[in-house]
C-alpha cells in the first residue's frame, strides 16, 4: 500500500485534498499534527480522511520546540506535555504511530531528557501507540535514545533523504532496522535538496529500497514530498506523479 504526507502544498480545502489523494490511487496519508504551517483545525483530519476512504499511517508531532526536550526549563516541560497529548490524540483518533524529532546533535542529551523519553515510552506502552524517532542531524542523540529506551513502543522513523544528505556514512537501516516503524521517502533534488518526488533527485532508489526491504519493514510505502519545485503542476498532476512513483518504489 502507498501513502503520502497530506500537507504537501496547494491551497485547497481539506476535503478536496483528501478526495484528490484518494483519486490519485493512494491508500493512506501521513498527517501533520498541529495548527502550524497553516494547517488550521488539524483534529478534523482523521474523520475527513477516513470519509474519503484513506487510512492514517501516522501523525507527525510539532517540531517548533524539539530542541527543548533535553532542557531543564518550562519550555522543556511544554514539549514533553505536547508529546504526551499526541499519544492521547492517537488513542482518541485510532492512529497507530506518531513521529517525533529529537533534538539535534548540537544539543547535548541530558539525563532529564532521557527521563522524559522514558515517560513518553511508558505512556505509549499503556496506550498501545508507537513512537517513531526520526533521523535528521541527530544521529548521536537518536542512537543514545534508542539504546537507552528499551521499549517495544519506541522505535525508528527512517527518512531516506535526511540520511543521504546528513549522514551517508552510517548504514541507518542496518543499525536501527529491527525497530523500524515508519518511513519518509523523498528525493534530494530541487532548490532545497529535499522533499522532491522520488526519481527526481540523486538517490539510488533500487539500492535504497533494497536496504529498507532487508529490515523486514512491512508498512506503507510513504512519500513525504512538497510542491516547492512543482508549482507549474496542478495538484491533480502532482498527486498523479507522486502515486506513480510510489508504486514504482513498491515494485522495487
């Protein structure tokens, strides 16, 4: 099955967005889970997506204060409470997985930060929700978190473009593949060297999909593109191309 990140650009009503995603051939969506970036009433999304016939693969937690998770500050507590609310939202809306950004490696991990992750893990276990930690410029922190928090509900979200751009020397699928819970697939071409449609950048997709396959991952082929370099395309054409490329990745 194939899925796409739902907040990829284009100013269209959310009902129209989900209808077009479904008509393009997608089975599911990844949801941005906050009012940021113009999202608005994000909690209406699950009902509208399911009404359009789409499954919800996961939600992406807010990222604006991700680096505060390690800090002994009120902002750090606010980030913790945000993630705990996201777990509660996953239960409320019957969403299996949430994706979290850890602080970058320029923010040294603290014992308080690891204790907060343990609290997140405990609530996730009680709720039956997966918490997938995404790779960015945070591989040291990601490794420490996954090595320290031994929970079946805390695992890995593999972002292939972040991997190629930020730490190609580390075989992340091999390192964390046994805990793989989600994928973000996009290419590293375009003006921002990320969030391009697959096959439009420089990633070797046969090799990439082979790496993912070797982990035993059986979730959706989930794209995370943006329309930053595709403004000449209508939303229908953008989604048609995205679905075509997702099916090609599924074949690989």
